[in-house]
């Protein structure tokens, strides 16, 4: 996963808390502070912006509440984890992957757990930090200084030789398994499904967003999920904008596949080509079972 960037969705305007006016003849060092009325105006503007954002979010929540559960339905969510796991861990038995950890040589350090949390992309660090807040005596806490140091790199400094064994041991603890699932939902699943619904996408489209969020990360940069969505929307309208769902998803997958190749030339893009595109070509916009797909040359089936 990529390091999460600054999210633009629902962002509030940034307003300077201290405004200064230069006094004629004085230097910048003697500038006078803003008047109380100016500060009150700035606070009022911030409050108004916050109120508008809260109203918009409430309206979005009401819209989503009236929609079918889609990928958030328990059976579909289970299916989504199987599909992602076939790409991340080469098995649909995703619950066997809590303790998985290896450096796959992609520049992101160690990749671990059920959705491939990475030591180099901040999400693994955040997971361990949040877990340690609730469980201070866990077996990974002593590696937090090293995790902070290697964050943003592929370095193993301070992690070898014991971190991989500690991860596997902690993965036997039910609380850490639950923490992995909670972080998966908080960072990847819930935001992706919510935004896909607001874009008017059905269950397949919600999965397309989720898998892209897992692989590319919740980043606003061109290669991050939100950057990819912006590029796709510049080329095709979402169903929520009155566009064709199939045409928009085709465009999004084109943009995503190019981003995958830009990041890693020669990468296997079967998670797009022989899975998601296959479902889309069949018109399976609700991701109905049975499903058959291929991943890295292996065939998977869900009855």
C-alpha cells in the first residue's frame, strides 16, 4: 500500500488564524495584529464551512442509507476479502494470512497481514501504533521506534532478525487479528464502498474501488486511489453524474492498469485483467456468484 496522502474529500477551507495588517512606516516586525472583529469574522467563516461540510456529510449518509448494502452485505464483504486475498496472498482463505509477512522486493519493505500492510507505506506503522494503544504489552510494541525510522523506505533497519517472528507470533492473538480487520475496514473498505455508492456504482464497482484502494493506497497523488479516480472522472462520467456504469468502470480500470505499470514495469495485472474486467465484460455489475477468475495463472472459483 502507498502512504496515505492528504484527502481532498470533505476538506474544510484553511483560514489563517492570525491576520496582520502592516502599519505605514513600520517594519514587518511591528505589524499590528488583526482587530477582534476580524478574528471573529475568520472564526465565523470557519464555523460556516464546518457546518456546510457536516450538512453535506449528513445528506450523503441519508442517501447511502436508502441504497442496497451492496459490498457491505456480509456475504459480499466475505467475497471481497476472498478476491483481494487471491491477489495479495494467493489464496481465497484470507483468514490464514494474518501472520503472513515477507519482503516481496517492491520497494515497500515488509508486506504483512490480511491486506498487505507495509513497513514502508505507513499503514503497518499505524496498525501497530493503534494496536499498542489498546494493548501496550503486545509483542510488536518494542519495534515501534524501528518502524517509525523505516517508514517511507524499504529498509529493515532495527527490524531484523526478530520482527517477522514477532509478527507471526502476535498474529495468533485474537485481539491482533481483530485489529487487522478493523484497520482494513477503517482505512480501505469503508471509505471505498462509501465513495463508490456516492458515485452511483453497484457491487462490482464498489469492489473495483476497494481493490484499488488496497493496492494503490488512499493517496491523492496521481498514482494513489483518489488521484486515479480524478483521472477517470476527467475521461468518463460516473453513474452518479449520469454516465454509463460500464463505460466509467472500463475507464477507471484503464487508468488503474496504467498506474500499476508505471509503478512497476512488467507487473502482472491479472487482478484487473482476468478478474475485474472479466466480471465487467459479463455484465456482472452486482458481483453475483458463482464466480470464476484467474490470478497469476491460478484459477479460483466461488460457488
